[in-house]
């Protein structure tokens, strides 16, 4: 009997993805903070904004001026954004993947269909979470200005969303949304690579792709797929961060203008600023997220099936 589309909705993937995203973000937020600060460094001097000479110098400077707590500036919207994004992405990706399998009546999808599934999942996720990412970027870059001096300070996610709407309206929620849409390709490429690696391993071992694998296998596949996606799509993150940075907004007139100025002033390397701390953060973060996701989702679905039978 043909499955109904609603059977492809599995909230276990939402819970598992959320759990993995929250845990990995809490552990590795300092690298994300430094990555964002490198991304918006366009070579000019901005009042009350520190310029770092490298990753180690960035850690030392932040700890010296703000203590260990300074490394977790902007962590609340990052946890909210990463947790909800991973949860929604895994949930949507597996829904589209299962739906395409039903439509094509196949056990394993091709790489292009995995890419399409990832693209659909990414677009849906970004539309819901972009406001949180704007707040997260602003909190990571909050200037040392007092409110009286013209500084806009967010004390948390809800306060940031409220102030963002108050000062910039709905448009403010979707700062950097266009390059973010381009960045949907990042998740799509990552999930495509991850699924293709699982298919290759399945072919090698002769086991179904749905078989629960070991920790080493999940970590290796997650790491390889993440590095591939980061190197392929990193420039859009730099463009998005600069569009979302309140102190740089007046310097740029849209995505094309940002790209033109980055290339003219900083050269091709400007599009990859902050990639080293980004890889140091996202690669282990991805490994943690996928490992937690795979184990929790298998556990939840196994118990669900037990209860049904």
C-alpha cells in the first residue's frame, strides 16, 4: 500500500538535530565568535573594535579584556539559532529525502536529488531562523559604546529581536538573507556529500544505508562532508556577516557592492577571512552534531517502533 506523505514527518529527527546543534554550539562557540570578528574586518579602523593578528592573538586579547566570559558573547542567539537550524534542517531534509524516495520508488537517491533535498531544507530553515542569525551576529560584534553614545546593545535573543524590529522593522530581520539563500548550497552540499559517503560505505560493507554505524564512521563522514562544504561556499558567509554588521551597513549597498569592494580592496583572500577559526569550530561541531543526531534519532525511532509493535 502506498505511503501517505504525512508518514514522512518524523519529529524524532527534529529532536535529535536540535540536541546535536545545541551541544556542539555550547562547546565551540568561542571559535564562532572569533570567526565573525575576522569576517567583518575589512582593513579599516572602527572605533572601539579590536583588530586581531591571528586566532591565538584573538583568544588572548578577548580573555585579557573581558575574561573567559568574553569568549561567550552572543552565545544565547547562537545556541537558539544553531539548535533550531540543525533541528529544522534534519527534520526537513529527511522529510524531503523520504518523499523523493517514495516518488521515485527507490531505496537510495542519487547525488543530485540529495542536493535538491538539501536545498529545499535549507531554504525553509533559513526563512524561519534568519532573524536569530542577525541578532547573533550583532551580539558577537556589539561595540563598546554606551547607549547614550549611540550604541545599540542586545541583552539576549528576545531583546535583540525586539530592538531589531523597533529600529529596522521586518527588513532588519532579513539582513543578509540573499547571501544566506546562496549559502543554502552549503548545507545542501554537506548533506549530499554525507549521504554519498554513507552510500559508498554501504556498498563497501554490503549493509543498508539505514544501518547504525560506529562513532568513527560517523565522525569521519561528517568531517569530510563539512570541510568540502566550507571550502566550496565560505565566501557567502563573509558577505552576509558584513551586511548584518550594524557598523558596516552604511559602507555597502547590497550583495554585489560588498563583493566588488571586498575583491577590489582585499583581493580574493578577503572572501576567506576567518576560514581557519571557522574550520576549527565547524568541523568538530559538525562531528558532534551528526554523532549526537545519528545516535539519538536511531534510539528514538527504535523505541517508537517497539511501542507500535
